[in-house]
C-alpha cells in the first residue's frame, strides 16, 4: 500500500506516516495487547508510536527537500507506448497493477523472510533469567527492527519471552520495533523511497525502541 501510494504521487512523508502507523497503531492489536500484557503497555506503545509516526513524517521533509514523484516510472498509472493504460474496466487495470507488484515484491519478500528465519538464533538469543540491561535492550531493538512478523505477532512473542525471564526494558524495545518496520519491508520500499529516508526510518525505530525500554524500566513495568 505504501509503495502504491508513492507510485500514485503521494508525498514521502504522507506515505511514511501510513506505512508506520498502520501496524504500530492498529486498534485490534492494541486491544489484544491490553488484555494480554496490560494497559500500561498500550499507553507506552501509543506514546512511542505517535512520536514515531508524526515525528518521522515531519523530519523526512527536511531530508527530502526537492523530491520527485516516482509515479511517472510506472506504466499502470501513466500513458504507455502501446496506448492508454486506462483503457478497460477498473478491475482489469487493478489486476494488472496487482500482478506487477506481486511479481516484483513477493519473491523478494519470501527470500528475505527465509534468510531472517535461518538467522533467528542470532537475532533472538536464548533468554535467561537475567535477560535485562542496556545490551539486551539495544540488541533486541536492532533485532526487532530487522525481523518480519505477522500483525499482532509481537504480543505473544513478548509475552513468551517475559515468561522465560526477559526484562521489561528489552521487552518494551521489542514491542516497539517488531511491528514498525522490518528488513524485507525496507528492501521492498527502496523502489519508492530514497535510501537515506529508509536509513533514517530504521535508525529512528531503533532509537525509539531503546528509549521505550528506558521508560519501561524507569516506570517499573
């Protein structure tokens, strides 16, 4: 969806706000989290998510001062050499656009997810009863930024790891970074966003993940 928005001429900041806000501010996930982990975790997640979504969207405009829309590079949205691409029903044009996106993105996504799955032993080390501290928080913030999960998947992951001894600080870092972005999503969106923007987004997610861990530890979660 975010890539489609960029192809349609949407600004970088607006497309980023949609991309980041969709998973991290999902109301169903928040409700699930409240019943499973507690509502104070929901409050922390909402606070960090608002800073992430609106803060990143705001600062990106300073990174991309003179952006050009990538819409002209995609034939489904423009005039092609063979004629008007808007000919035919809306369903035919929608299927053509879906096919082009699927061919380009699905193989890429599958390969990256398989690679991350093979490396999960290093991304998520064995949790011990002493699984807390700065190194744990920073390490899991980076791992959470890279790893791809399904919607709301961070909730049972964090719940299970905490049952095995993971501290509140690294748990908060995971809860913030896992749904926000992932390595597959960053790679796929490189087709519609400048590289410096994606690097900035990934860095912002890691920093906010660490800060959320500090807040969780300070408030005695």
